[in-house]
C-alpha cells in the first residue's frame, strides 16, 4: 500500500502541476480577446462612436461641399447631382469678382461680418473681464448677480433671439416703448429690424448672449491667481488699476488667448442669431456672411457658387486661426524668455 501511494501521488501532482503550467503558458501565449481589448484597444473602442459622428456630421459634408464647389450645381440638377457639369474654378471666379453683383455683395457681407465680429468680440471681452473682476470681491448678493449674469448663456438661442425680435418691433416693442414713449429720446419710433439700425440690433443681441460666456471663462481664470500677489501689491502701495494692469491682465493672458479665438470663430460663423432675428432676407447693413452664403445656396438655388463661398470662408478662418496661433505662441515664448 505504501508503494502504491508513493507511485501514484507524485504522478497526480505532476499531472496537476503540469496542467496548471500548461494552462498558464497558454494564457500567456494567447491572451483572450476581452483581455486584448482591455489592455490596448478599449480607449479606441470608446472613441469610435465620436469618430463616426464626426465623420457623418462634419468631415463627410465638408468633403461633399468641396466637391460641389467645382460643379455647376443649380436648380436644374437638384434631382440628380451627378449630372451637373464640371465647372472647375468658375464658381470661385464668380465669388471673388468684386466688380460683378455677386462678388460685390459677397465683399459687402464680408466687411460687415468683420466689423460685427470685431465689435462683438471686443465688447464681450470688456464686459466679461469687468464683471469678473468686480465679482471677485465678497459682497452681499454676489451669488445672485453671478446667476443673473449667466442666464443669457443658459437660455436656448432661438428663445432668446425671438424674444429680442419682439422687443425690437417698431409699434409695440419694448425698446421703442422705453426710448420713445417713456424717455422721449427719439422723435418717432425707430425701425430696428430694417435699415441702418439693424446692425445695432444685431450687435446688441450678440453682445447680450455672448458676454456671459466670457464672464464664465474669466472668472475661472481669476481663481488661479493667488491672493497673496494682490496683498503684496497693496502693501507696496499699488492701487486697483495698477493691480489689474500688473497682475490680473498678465495672469489672464493664456485664458484670453483661447477666449478671443473661440469668440472670434463663434461670432464670425454665427448663423442662428441673424437668421432668427431678420429671417431669410437680412438687411444689407446686417448681412453676415453665414446668412449670405445660405441665401446664395438655398434661395437662389445656386449650390455651386454657395459651396465655393463656403470653401473660401473656411480657408479664411483657417488662415486667421493659424496666424493667431503662431503670434500667440511667439508671445508666450518671448514672455518665458
């Protein structure tokens, strides 16, 4: 019996240990599929839905738009785009021919958009940085003011702009009621949604809904500035304006660089505000390039020319963004040196 035990015991142990070693070696040589995904492919798998949506929403329509800009795609070829004749660069020549009506209208829209963007972004930044600095101090009702200031940014764009459109009505709008009926600042009720005043109305609405975003970003940036710097500056005799100039603005430079770029791109491409405020036919003084391209494409049914204008706008924005990033990066390097 003893011999039997000594003979069979080690074989069983060796078989068991050999099986375990074999299983372990097999697992090391051939990892299971879930282990492979968990170790290296899971991040890419999680990014896949976002990549697919980006392709469907942005990249594929962009490629289709670029292809359309090289075709004479008008209302006669809507049913079958593939039959539209190849036009080469003719659509681009029509768009940049500033002596012709189409090119002249596009140039006017571009100038109006540049002026509108410059004023809107500048005023949004001034209002945002002023309110952010004032709200850094502790006072009664500061939380309520922060909430009220951020309401325009939280409201849906369409609801906010439609409300402003009612307020700008000539006969029964709140703006004329206050300026003409109550304060007597105008001789007669003004037309705000047509004529020269349309640019002012568009700028007011853009400023109202845009500056709270600047406030939110700048308040977050001010949280990173140590209070000790202000205390040391106050001990040295620096006043409020000197503290803002020497401490606040230099410390906010990285935040301002990103903020200005984002506001520029949003404002220059803004379509919802002028479209909801004025409708399809925006006044000449408030004819932003986004609405102008829409009219050239979906009102006149000339999709080829409209696509060429969109491509030119894309090239312009890419060029401005690249130059801006190069200049700001050089400024950071010089400041670091």
